[in-house]
C-alpha cells in the first residue's frame, strides 16, 4: 500500500478485513470476502463496508458485529488515523463545491451519504400554459373560417354604423351651362350640390346659403372634402352620376364665421345684437314697383335702405356685413355679422 488517500490506484473503496483471518461466517459473508480478496486496488473504507454488510440478508446482531470488526481492522491498519471515506457519488467537475468535501477535523465515523443535487421541479405552470395555447390554437384552426366571417361582419357593421351619420346623395351628370342643383338643409344653412361636365372633365360644385362655394375637379372613389361646414365622402363614381356621403359641421362653421341667420317676413322688423350694439332690420316691398328693400337702423337714429335680390352681399356702412340668401315676395332670409 502507498498509504495515500487519493492516488490513482487507491481511489476506490474496499472492505476492511484481514486476508489470512479464518472465519465461521455465513456463505454470503464468505462470498463477499472472497470477492474482495481478489482485488488489488482500493483502500479499506468503513462506510463502504457498512453498506456492503447492510446489503446482505443476515441478522441484525451479526451485521453489527461485522461492521464493528471492519472498523477495528481499518483503525489497526492505519494506526489510529482516520481514513478518508471514498465511497461517495462522483459529481461532475463543475458541480463540486467546497461543501462536498469534509474538513480534516470532521469525524468521518459519523460521515453519512453526501448531499446530492436535488431534482429539478417540474414546471407545472409552463406545461399548463403551453397546453392552453395548443387548445386555443386548435379551436381557432377548427373554427377559423367562422371566426373570420364574424370579424368581417362586425367590421362591416361598424362601417355601416359610422356611415349612418351621413346623408347619401346621388347626383346626375349635367351640363355646366344650366346645372341642376340638389339642395339639403343642415341646421341654419342650406347646401346645394351639382355634378357637371365641363372642358372635358368632371366637377363637383358645392355652395351654401352664406354665399360661399367650392369646386372639386375629377372626384374619385374615396376622396374626402371638408369645406364650408360640410364633410363630403365620394362613395361611387360613374360616367353619368356620382354618389356622395355628406355630413354637416355647421355649428363649428357658423361659430367661426360669427354669422346669425334672420328670416324676416314682408313688412316686419327684427332686431339683432352684437357686443351690446343693437340693430333693427326690416323687409319691405314698396310701391309702385314693389322692389325688395332692406332697411337697417341703429339706436343712434342712423338708418340705411338697400334694394336687394337673392344671393347678394350688401355693403352696409353701419358696422354690419349682410348676405342675402333669398329675397322672396313673402319673406327674406339673410345672414348678418359685425364688420368691426
């Protein structure tokens, strides 16, 4: 024996026994001794001996005696020095830590099986999550066409709901010389629409009762126009007609322009107030020619009289801007705002 604890030859453990000792043990013990006597490597180890004796099917009393004899022989062999127990599981190099080796001061007779690396816990949550994903994917694949159809129907319904706030308007193409207008009323303003062919191209004409208008050349599907208090979507375009979706933004439009609408019956007066300045406006048809006349007066006894016709802007020097939308026999419709 080289008496080294971890030499290449003696790294493995073996039974602690005396080769020439004649014994009266059981056949199992004799067979174990005979097997171990044939070995020329290893070193006597009590822990290894204890485990080997424990594996034999012998009575407890005899087993204890054998383990005691093994310990005595091992101590006698090493002259009272403690022997390093070598019957330990071999760990990968990277898993060996300082705690896996006992210190020199450790009582090796009480040394038990070293700690082994705990088993990795089964990731139950991950397994359940992956299973749910697979189930959902399977359902989607199975009912995919139905789901897609439902989504398309919902999208179409939402689009229809959004378009429900619009008014659908179909305009027939006509010549620009005498265009036909279609009129819609939104709030206090009337809007007129016409689709004309002029100079080898199409035009969409839009005007309102405040005497403002817009012209859009070559309107196409999907075009959107936002002007003069109106939002216009071009829905369909054909060679002889155009389909529009129109929605007013009249309130914001009127507020930005500061106009007030007035409908004055023939022979009557109405008052309007701007920043504390009050104006009285009347509408008359005076003989003998019954010309439509508009009278404007102020609290300072200033008065003006104007002959008017439909679609006319009146130049008033009393601090007002007047736009005449309609001057009929029974009434006049005007829009008034301060010019200061």
